[in-house]
C-alpha cells in the first residue's frame, strides 16, 4: 500500500489536530481532492490528495493530534512512499525526525521481537524527567506515536484526568509563553500619550500607533531586532514587520502587518482589516503569522490601562496600548480634560538597555502627540 503522511505545514508548524475528515476508507479520490481539514496553531489547513486512488485507511479521528511525518492515509496498491516524507514510521532507521537509537532506549540490542515505544526525542526527554517508562505506554492516536499528553497522563493519572486538555492554538500559546518566561529577562516601562492635538479623540488609534512604532524603531533600531540567547547574537531588522495581537474565542493570534514604515495610512488600514477578517475566518495563511520583528497588543479595546505584555523570542520588545480615555491633566497652568492613551513597553533586558527602551518609548509618544 502507498502511504501519504502529514506534509510539512510551514515554518515552525510540526503539529496539527484533525478537525474533519472529508473522505473515508473505501472511497475513491482524485488528485487534489480534499482529504482532511486540520487545525494548527496558526490556521485551519486543508490537505489535498497527492494522487488518485482508493483509500485503504484513514489515520486518526477528529480531535486527534498528528505530527508532521505521521501516516495520514494509505492507498490501495503496491507498497510505496508518497514522497511527502522520506522514510517509514514502522522502520526506526528510516524514521523522519526520530533517530534509530531513540527506539532502543531501555531494551537489549539482542531483543529481536520486542516492539519499542515510538516517540519523538522531546517526548523521551519528558518521560525521563517525569520518570515514566515509555515501554508501558500505549498511544491514544491511531498512528501509534506516543505524545506528551500520553506521558503526562501516565505521570499524573489523577491530575491528567481532571479538566479539559488545551488544544491547538491555546496549547501552542501555553508552550510559547512558558518558553518566553524561561528565557526572557523582561523589564516594563510605561507612559501616557496626550492626544489633545488630534482633530478629535480617535476611538481606534491603531493606524497612528503603527506609524509611531515605525518612527520609534527608526529612532532606536535596537528594539526592532532578533536576539539569539544561546549564541548571544543580535540582528537588527531592516523592515518593521509589526505583529498585531488579535483576541479570538480560540485563543490569541498575532498576524503580521508587513513593512509598516513604507505604507501609507489607507494601505495600512486595508491591510489590518484584511488580517483581522482572515483571523476571524481562520483562513489566514500560516506565513502571515510568522516573522514579526516587534509586536503591538492593543488590549485597551477590551479593558485596562497598563499591562506587562510578554516578549516572545527572538523579538526583544512588545508595546501594549491601554484604553483611550478622557481625563483631567494640567495644561498651561490650567486643569483641562484631554484624551489620554496609556502605553506599556516590555523589553528583553538581555538585548536592550534601559536607555534604549526609554528613548524608544519617548519617540513613540512624541509622534503620537503630533497633530493629525
């Protein structure tokens, strides 16, 4: 039989969750016919058939996790790999992403009839940390590959049985936040922008914020950079590709508004509206959720004045915008009411100095306070 495995879903996307099968075993399919919809941490991805033929088996059911390189379907016919992923998951020496020695931990080389536990190296390391014997575990998925969830469930069967497991976007968010917390040395700086010089108090100042961030990045390019904490290297970006945090019922998405410094207001407005619409429909291409050089979280559209948003490596800075509000201020010796926008800046102190961060925030505020 010919095996078609879950293909590469794009940069950094190694795991997906089955949403819906559009075919079943026994069906005849044509080239490019839709087989299955899967949900990654980024978007809903539709996987087409690489060939015509009759399906012998579909692996997994809705809700099951799959990793790149695991079997997705098999076609009736002679044994042959589809070419999507090199190797056969049944043969350790050819397994994509799993070294041959990973299959022999805890077993004698002379044991020919032993069926070793199949798990990725990261899962094996987790099992070692939690003192879990992989040979005693059974995968909860049709692919037979033991997952992190299987290991954690074995380590704490009572605790793992309580509550609902995080899936897809929220699971990835939890992992990314934990990694960021472990790596980044965060420092927060806050200030208010007085918008009284604007023609009117703007309820959604996103475009002005975008422009001001671009101006601040030009003034202090060290905050529009990528930092490698292991090699202790920093690379400044030529363009400002702004990640815009978007809250959804499924979790947090951060689509990227490209090259914001070179786009006019109308172009930015259209681009931002398109990104938000694509996120709402979960139809945004994965590449549009990658490559941000600095991020904006406009949480004030929901509630709140200041925050300590989390920097996600390799970025070194994130800006938070609170709720725009009318409040009393002292202006030219008088107490007056002005529209005030509270701003928060979190930066990675491994790569950015306090002085650089202060100058960045000052440049951002001064640009925001200019007349429209």
